[in-house]
């Protein structure tokens, strides 16, 4: 994925495709969080929070791949 633009000049760098497309329930948190803030100016706290969301989603995917469940 790479860059996620929030306007024509500003973007988040290095957003993995895994984090961007990660599903929890019926939605994709990395996309929904930004859509819910459409039209707002993001504060520094908002930017830091979004970066944490992306990191957590990537890490969650990694951990989920390590878990082996019994198939019987």
C-alpha cells in the first residue's frame, strides 16, 4: 500500500496493505477511523493515534498467523 493520503498534500507513509485491509467484525479500522474524521483537521494526538492503530493492526495480523488452532 504505502501512502494513505488524507488530502492532496498530506499522507501517512508506510501503511501496510495488511493494516489497511485488516477486518474486525464488519469493518476495516484503518479505513473507518479516517472516514469518521473526514472534513476535520487532525491534531498531533490524532496523527499519533492513527499511527498506533496501523502498527497494532499489523502486529495483530502477525500474531494471528502464529496461532495454531486444532482443526478437529
